[in-house]
């Protein structure tokens, strides 16, 4: 079946530094990719998305990079803040909106 | 903003009980989903629905059923709860089957089956 994997289960970053969270996927037919943030006690929240016709997309302090050749997705968070501490999930979908999630990366921000 | 509301944050049920988990969304989304979230396993899709009275099995439908009688409401039913169904249950909705768009999640129901 499809798989979406994360390279690092836990990432510790000093406050103010940039964070990079990586994700690998296996389905070459996937055309829509999303990053979610899940804070303790809450459901996942949408951060940023990217479609397969793009390789980079920027939001507020966040950038998503897509490398379709190696099936790799990354989330970059600039100037990481304590409020960024959460679990981050990548996901992908193709047709019919069936979304596959990875197991998540926990980001710990060190004050 | 889309709001997805799950009726209970915490539930404790006994083995063999019939359990209903309710979810309501307020943005006229066509798609609705039920996931369970377990440590180390991530989010796993149980059932989803693209329209009223329609349902599709996800990756782990065994032991569950769903009901979608109205567009805004999607219910997950555990016909006979078992201890291995102790988990965090997350409901989500998204815009349309024809257009990939982000999922909007509720804050989850933590179900404990004793």
C-alpha cells in the first residue's frame, strides 16, 4: 500500500533557529501534499499545502519544498518559536481525497 | 473558519456496549472522515463519506460502521466496543471530492473501553 514516512521522529531546535522537518512518500501518483500541525489536546491543523506542479511554496514563516524526483517533502520553519512545539504530519493524496498520513515528527523548541 | 465539532472530548465505555461518536461541520463540506490516532501508528482512516447516505471503507473499518443522514453530520458507531478500540478518534471534513483541499479536524474524542 501507500506509505508516507518521516525521517526523524523527534527534532529539538533552539528558539530562533530554523527548523527543517522531512518526509518521504512512495506513491508517484500523488499530486497534492499537505503539512499539518498538531498541538497537545487538539486535532491536526492545516499549515501549508503544495501541488505537484510546484516545487516550492511559502507561507508566513513556513516553506514547503517538494522534490518529486526522489519523492521527498520538507517543511521549513523560520525563526522557530516556543509556540511551534507540536507534532507535524505530512500527508499526500491523489484522487478521491483519500489522504495518507505519516506517523509524525515531534518538534521541541528549546528556549 | 471551518468548525468541526465532536460531541464528546472523553468517553469511557464498557466492553460490548454500543458507542456513538458524533461529528458536525458547519461549512457545507461534501467530504467527511473518521480517523483513529494511536501512538506510533499515526492517523488511520476508518470510514469516509462524499455525500449524504454514502460511505466508503477506509483502511481499518472492521468493528465500525458510520451514518451520514445529513450533510453536516457524520456518526461513527462501534457496534460492540472492545478494548482494542481504545483510542483517540478524529473527525475531519473537506470541501469536495472533485478538488483536493485540506482536511479540517475536530479536537478529537478520547475513548476508553474497559
